[in-house]
């Protein structure tokens, strides 16, 4: 699995390529989110366009990342879910937990609105 992070308008966009599964994949997601929070980055967008598989450990790491960011007063959102990942989130009812977007621009704009409403 490969993670690439880029900063766009105060939002950290994390491009995830590969499988989020037990072992390195799920640990890498938790680590990148922990590092971003440690550096004061509380607006995080996970781009899952190139994620073709998530197992139960991977789901756990996404939920753990979401909880960590929320507890730190931040926001974590998902964009570009593949059909497999979308179906998995609907099956597990996690679809209702995450803010999910089909378009990166819309996702980035949603952070601006939420930041303005809390200011």
C-alpha cells in the first residue's frame, strides 16, 4: 500500500493506493492520521479512488482515524469510493458515520463551510 499526502487550501488530502487490510495497510492509515494530527492538521480528506479492498482491520483503522480526528476537534472525510468500498460501507452501516463525496472539489469546499460555521 502507498500513501501520498498533499496540502490543498488547509486540507490534507491523503491519496491511498492499494489494500487497507490487517498489517501494514491498516497501520499505515492510523500512522498518517496520527502524524497529521500531531502537526496540527485537523482537516483530513482520504482519497480512496485506488483502494480496491478493505478488510475488517482496515475498516477498524478508518473508524479509529475518524474517532481520533473528531476527538481532536477536526474533520475526516472520504472521497472517490470504489463500488466495492461503497458497498462495504453500506453493508456495515458505516456509510452514515463518514462524510462521503464523489468529487474532490465538493469535498474540499465542505471543509470551508464547516470551518466558517464553527468560527
